[in-house]
C-alpha cells in the first residue's frame, strides 16, 4: 500500500511540474510578438526578425550542441526533424501565411495543432484519449476564435490557408518529436541537445529563406517605440532570443516529456491569450469583451485537458483513456491480492 501511494504522489508531482513548465513555455512564447512588433515597425522585415531570433538562440545553445555532439550519430533523424519542423517549419510557414491572410486567421489555424495532436495520438499511435481531453481541445480552439476575433477581416485565400495548415502540422511535429525518447530511461536523448541542434538546423534553413545579407542591421543600434516609450532595439531582440526562444523551447520540450503531446499542446493554446494580454498592457491594444470571454474559455479548456490525463510514469495510460469500470475492477483485484 505505501508503495502505491508513493508512486501516485510522484506521478502527481511530476504532472504538476510538467504543467508549470508548459504554462511557462506558453508565457515565454507569447511574449515574442510584443517584442517583435516594435522591431518590425522600426524597419526590420518580419522574416529577418525570425532569422535573428532563431540564429541568436542557436548561438546561445551552441556550447550545449558541442557537449551533446554524440546525438549527431545516435539520433540524426530526430535532430533534423526537430530543426525542420519544430523550428524552421513553424516559423516560415506562419510568416508566409500572414503575408496572404489576416494574422488572426493564420494564428487560429496554426493553433488547430492541439486537435491534430489528439488525432495523431488516437489514430496513428492508436492510444486511447478521454472525452475530457477532446472536450478541452474543442473549448481551447473555440476560445481562440474569440481571442483572435477571427470574424474581423476574414477572407479566403487557398494558398494562405494551406500555408497556415502547414504551420499547424509543423507544430504537431514539435509536440510529437519533443516527446521522443521521454520513456527511454538512460538512452533518452538529452532534451537540451535536441533543442540546440534543432535551433542550429532551423537557423541554416531560415538563412536560405530569409536572405539575411539584405538585413538592415543599423535598426538594431537604434531604439524602437513600445507604446510611446523608446526602448533599445537590442534589448527587445535579447528578450526574443533568450526568453521567447531559448527559455520557451527548453521549458516546452521538458513539459512534453513530463506530460504528453496532446496535453502540452492544449496548454500551449495559452500562448495566444498571453500574447493578447501583453499586447493590451504593453502596446495599448485593448481587449474586447469577446476576447476576454475567449481567454477564459481557453483557460477552461486547458484545465480540463491537463486534468484528464495522468503524468508520465503514473500507472494509468498516458492518454488517460482506460474505462472507469476496468480500472475499478483491476484495483479491486489488487486489493484482494494484498
């Protein structure tokens, strides 16, 4: 009996830590737009901001890449996939989509990723998913439609739609690949090494796409306007690189390892809420009543989804899909055995 209690306690604690990491990752990712917008308004091309973001983060993580260089031999496909999908793919496809469609529509389509993750878990990995987890995804996506006010400026563009869906698929790759090796014990690839090489791969790919040799570096030596306050451009870039990229990816990958891709994916929807609130506070972009209501719905959906699935290492399935009657019968049998 004490052993079972200890295992349950450890599982709950691990899930709590994972949830905290997931929320921290959403907050860190959500702060990128508030810092990037003044730089773009100061004269930087959006794609150049993305290149600076990923390349700067890759340089910060370079010592860890050297330390974990054995990963190049052990898990080359994982590193390449993470760099192409989770780093370069998400960024490039999203920025390409907003060049053809309203930002709100592109953002909503990108955050269909949690629903796609749930489909991946259920139909590709053939693992059970609870109704509560599915309800959490539906609520989160529905709340996002209010947060981004998708009805304002909606127009259909076939190519833009495909690009935004491609960004969503790449984000699925982020959650699925971040989960790889999480249960492999000592043979699990170090998440910091995976992130480091993913950022290096993403930086190389984005260099070909963004063509940084045309970048106006003089903008970074000046200042940018943050809702009437002049802020050094290098300080904003430093925030994007260190917090919105390095910290965001590290906490995000660690969260997926402790939770599961579908739960971490739904909690990541908080990024849109965080971005909207920060834009309200720091950029003076006021929230409407539907946006406030949508943010509350996203929070509710994230809570339902994360509470429906146990942490990794608990005796239940990761997706939390075992029928209650089967679980009760198994527990009764265990009690009779003791």
